[in-house]
C-alpha cells in the first residue's frame, strides 16, 4: 500500500516538473491538460489514503471476528455471541430459572435464553 502512495507521489512530482517545463511552452492546451493531470493525481492520492485507512480498519475487524471464541451467533454464525446480562426469570426465578441476554458484537443480533 505504501508503494502505491509512493508511485502517486512520484507521478505528482513528475507533473510538477512538467508544469515547470511547460512555463517555457506557450501551448494553452498543454497547460490545461497538465493542470487537469495534477488535480487527478492529487485526488487519486487522497482516495488511496482513504482506502488504506478503510483496509486497516477492516483487517482489525476481521481479526476480531476470526479470533473470537464465544458462542456461535444464530444470525451471522460468527463466534461473537456473548452474554451481556443474567437475571432471575420474572416468574420462574424462585425455581432457579435465569434469563440470559446475549448480543452478537458482529451483527448486533440480540436474544434472551432461559437457563434452568
Ligand atoms: Zn451475529
């Protein structure tokens, strides 16, 4: 990824050099195309920086999901289905029944289970 940034930076430098060379050329079309090229390259550099940032975030998320060891989520099947709360069941609590709330940290699916 850093190679791509370096490549675009080099291309921007070349465009800048062309702009300097172009000062001695009185061709308006040449100058317009050069200005357009410089803008496109600067835009490409910004977009690549965004992609690198997004890629880094996605790699982190993927690592989080693939290394999870929790229960398998019934909705997305990732092992990121975890207990977020446990309490005695409203009516069966006196008999030892508990109600557990689960939430998946990947897809945010929520479900409660009764535990006897
Ligand atoms: Zn899920």
